[in-house]
C-alpha cells in the first residue's frame, strides 16, 4: 500500500492543467484493470435477474418506496452540501433546451451520493439508471429500487426484458442516467474507459447526451470536521450533445463517445489521461 494514490503508476502518467486539484487519496487504486470493482457488496438476498424479474414495477408498494427515496434525495443533497460542499456549475446551459424526447445524463462515477447531485443539477428530474445486478442483493435493495435503478441481467431472457423496460420508459419520455465508466472508484481523478451503452441509446432513442463532470476541491474551513482525507466536490454541467444521424449507427456512436469523452476530460482539467478511452472488450 502506497502512502497516497499520487505515487501509483497511473497517477504518475496523469497530467492536468495548471491549478487543477488532484486529491491525494490514501487508496490503492488498481493499475491493471479499470473495471475492477472496489465497492464491496455483502449479499443478503437471493434474487434472479431473469425474464421473470419486475424490471418495471407499477405496484403501490413500489411507488411508495420511490416517493420516500425521492425525499431521501433532498436529505442526501443537504449532506452533499454540508460534508462535501457540493457546488453545481453551469446548469443554466440546460435552460430553454428541448428535452421533450427525454435525455441521457452521463458523469464520472465518484462517490456514494453522486446521483443525488446529478438529480439536483437537472432540477430533480426522474432519472432511470442501469446498475450492477449484484448490488440489488445487498441491504441497499430498496434504496436502489426506490432510486429508479434497474439491474443489468446476464441471461438472454433477462436482457430482453431489461431492454423492453427501457423501451417503455423512452416511450414515456423519461430521462436516463448512465456512468460510462461502469464502476465506482471513490474520488478517482483519471477517467476510466467509457463503455458505449449510453451512446448507443442516444442514437437508438434520438436523445441528447448531457455530460456532467465531478471535479475536486481541497477541503477547507469548518468542513475539515467531516470526511477527513476526502475532497470537496463540484459538478460541472456541459452542453447537451447529439448523435450524428447522418452517419451509420456504429460510426455515429463512436463519434459521439469520443466527443463526449474529450469534452469531459477538458472540463475535468485533464491534459493526458492514463487509461484509453475504449475498453479492451467494447460492449
């Protein structure tokens, strides 16, 4: 274990703009596998995510849970402000835009309360989020369900129902949120490779991508009393971006992913990122 992440191989490759704060986390981030899961899960539920799982739930119990979780979002954002000094920059770029067909927000996956921050930036719109299925087997099951997360299944029957659920949500003009990196490494500065799912959906559903970027600030003042060793947070909202429908699907998806990735790197103040944009297995 190194003293801080700044001594690791990937951080030594990282180059940022002058004045950009890189938190010296005492975390031994992986240097070999950008999709290694660092958030530990303790399985307490036996669930199968197949064609019989209710990916969309219309029951009164589910709707009550969503209501209470929506209320928790406001509490989370109070704690986001108090503990992490969360600031949201540039959200006015969304004013006056046409989101009548819904939208897809994307962001770097930074910490447990990053989705509440993104909801605040969108004016607390409903965001439906595909999520790692194993986390639904933990004590967070009701929180995840209530937060409109939908597990990503592995079986073909489950995948079909999962896709049908998002088709239905799109018909209702709902908003989606996706973390293109897939996995959460707390307060990690570099960007990990971007999977193409969000950009495929942008093309398929003709929805804009709204990139958002979490960046770090040095902990100061009375907030030094909380979360020692962790940075303060700022969320930057970027201009919506669309797939180029004049191109074939694959070319349009690849182009949009590259454009979004580069815009997000620039907003994060990253000049050279140590990970490639495209994962080894590009799915």
